[in-house]
C-alpha cells in the first residue's frame, strides 16, 4: 500500500472504532478495511492486532466452533479512551484540512 506509514494510524483507528462497537475478527476487518480502500494482508493485519493488544488497546478471546477456532478482538477501556482522544484530534485536523478553519497556512 502506498504511503503505508502515513495511513497506518487511520487503519488502527478503524480497527479500534469497529472493536469498540462489537467484537471483530481478522478476516472480517480485512474485508471491512478493503471497503475503505485499505488493502491489508493477514501478515500485515495480525501483527497490528497483536501490538494493539500488547499495548492494552484491545483484548482478545478465542471461540471454537467444532474444530475451527476464531480469535475475536474488542476494545478495552484504554482503547475507548484512545479512540475518544483520536476523535477530538481528528475533528481538529479535519477542520484544518477540509474546512480551512484553525491555523492559517502560509503559501
């Protein structure tokens, strides 16, 4: 993905947003992110999920259906706090990027 480093924060926020609404799993979030133009492989997504979990933003649990197991992720309280902060910061950035409000930019 072009500009991966720049967009990786948006991907993490998408993950947190959905995980705050309901438990998510890897294949589902890959498909959901694709609807927003992010093409991620499992080799990119799962390390990201593991890092978010290690840092305390997500918690996971495994559900078994016969011989098949699926790991679900949900936002923790820390993840919800981070999401609220990101929401405030995104509104401010959106104002500057799109609406032209906030700081005046020099040409």
